[in-house]
């Protein structure tokens, strides 16, 4: 395959991935109504706005851009989830890689 064909193929994959992520984020936003879905100790008290999307099964572990894999979270919650993995796995904010 020629280099230009490979570039077009990779660009198409990137566009398709971006579209999947946008659709999953829209579904997760619809589920959360814009509010943080995590209730970490770092979260502000009460109902508060979410600004980020967190992959429960990390992309480095094979996580996909699916609404079921995304949590709509505030910035402090997102940081907390990654800084406290043991608690996050227990709470379901992070998922372990599934063995194949």
C-alpha cells in the first residue's frame, strides 16, 4: 500500500473514532444532564457541574469510546479517580481489563 493510501486510511480511522467519541459523549451527557456522575471526596459538596469525560476502562487497557465506558465528571473527580486507583476500582469509577 502506498504512503498516501495509508495516510488517507489512518485519517478515516481518526475521523470515525472522533465521531464515535462525540456520540458517546452526547449519550453520557444526556444521562448525566451535565452533572458530575462521581461522588469522590474531592468533589464539591452537593450537585455540581461536570466538565470532563472519564474512560472507566482506560483506553490504554482497551477501553472504547462507548457511553457505558464514559463517566461525565468534574475536574477534581477526574484527578481523584486517577490518583486513587484502589478506591476507584472498588467504586466502579475504574474497571479492570477483561482477560481474553
